[in-house]
């Protein structure tokens, strides 16, 4: 496919790079708003180090704390008000995907007097497309969403239980300070969920993209193979800085647009997971570990050769004496076994979700990215009946 690719986010990568925060931020102003989550950055001392670096460069700061996992639009409204009241020049997102996503939308909402939910896609289109934003500096403390260096953000509406997204070049962070030392305190379970998120970002394009993308296929397989190898190490030993660094780099390249260039990525696994986590506040990566293998078994029947390629190249499974679908299914088994090995749930019942709301999730999943017939876009496109079938197989 023809494509355009541009990613303007400057990446400062390496252990200890947090000390550069003040210098980087001071290029954008002297008053910053620091967006954080529930306070783990304060318990680990990361917040104090960040503040120290800001102070050394004469940068003042205010806080926007308590941004939830699965960030709510109400937090965006609150953050934008702080940014306006305090006349902030620049926003620092210090945390995981939720703080970074919230910070990006807060930046745009600071220049918009309407309801920021108008910027989020719901029912195919957004009511308002932002034209201006505050500069955002991301400092990820978790390797997962890739939000640190892309222009997307996922937000949940508390009232309607819809979780949807915005993608706009305006939302590219100016700089991502990516310091693997900040991720060593991430507990095993969230490290594992992050690894699953990284792998799924790459899989969405790999399984749902167009044919004839051999270079992108190899990039994708390389990211998955490394995320498996070093993700496994990071889960076993959280202090393994090499593994932490490689997983963090994988999280960036998995969703900074490069692997997806020319692929025409669609993301049905994400859309189904978003519907679940909007209702149950499930950790995104854990939800993907459940939906991923279930969706793959459904999709493999429609595109067995692609799943056979995955099995062979990622898991070194032998094709001898097997048809493509059998080999593809073995690859999915191997992937699911890896997810279980690192401690991810792979069934809905493990996270306390039953079948009561399956029709609702299916309807919500197909709400945002759908074709003329109302099917969730992917390869293949999915009717709500298909989505329910996948959910049932994940029980
Ligand atoms: Fe994701």
C-alpha cells in the first residue's frame, strides 16, 4: 500500500536518562503540569527525582494526580482545568499508558472550551478535531502501550461505559524520556500484562493487515520474538536492566507507526478488549491475553497461511505433515502457553467475567471502527454474532 510515515517524537533512551527531564522541559516553558497515576511514582522516589531535575533548571510545577488506570474523561476535564488555571506551558506525563494518554488529551483540552469527549471517536467520528495543544513530554514508568511515542490516546467515558480513542498528529509527544531504570519496580503481573500489550500491538497489523508486506512481517516477528525472550526475563527478574530496556524499546517500536507502515492495520482484539475493560476496569494487557488467543483461533480459520507463518517463524514449529490451519493452531497454543507461563490470565472466568453482558460488549466493540454493514473491522470483519462466539470461546 502507499503510505506516509512521520513520527516527530524525539526519544531520549537509556538508564539514568530521567536526569535530563529539567533541561528538556525548560525548552518548552517554566511552568509544568505533572500528570501522575495513583502515586506509585511517589513511593518509588521517581517523582522526587523528576522534581529535582525540574528545580535545577528553574521549572515550577503543579500536579494532576490520581489519573485512573483506564483513564476517565472526567480526569481529562480536571487536568485541563488545572492547566488553564495555573497557566501551564508544558505537560509532563510521568507514569504508564493511562497517565500518558490522559496527558495528551489534557494538552488539547486546555485549548478547548467544550466537552473533551467530543474529541474522542465514538460512533465512527469525533464531534471536534483539536487544532492546538500544549507540548507533552512523556516519561514512561511501564513498558506496554507505546503511548510515549505515538499520537494516540484511549479514554473511557464513565457515564456511557464506552472506551474509545483519539488519533491525531497534534498529539505526538515532543520528547519521550525512556529510562528503563524507572520500570524495575513494576511488579511481575503488570510486567507480564505490558508484554502482552506490546505483542498484541504488533499482531494487530500482522494478522489484520494487507497481503504483500514482507519487510513489515519480519519487523513484526522480530518485535514479538524479542518481547517474548526479554519479557520472560523481565518477569523472572525485575531488576534485569537489559531485559527491562529491551522490553521498553519493544513497546516503543511496536506502536510508533514504523511496524505498521503500509500495512493498513486494524485492531479488532483491542476493540473487543476495550469493550470489556470499559465495563469491568480490567487491566488492558490482561484483557488482551484473554481475547488474543480466542480471536486468533477464530481468525485463523479465515487466513490459515498467515497463522502458519506465525507458528513457524515465531515459535519455530515444524510444518512437516501438517496443513496450514493445524500448524497455525499450534502456534496459537504456543503463544497462549507463553502468556500463561508469564502469569497472564487467558480465560474470562479467571478475572470474574461471565457471559451476562456478551451482547453488550459485542455491540460496543463494533461501535467505533466498523464497515457499512456495522461489522467490526478486521480480517475478517466481525458481526456481533462473531464477537459473541469469540467471547464464548474465551470463557
Ligand atoms: Fe494496547
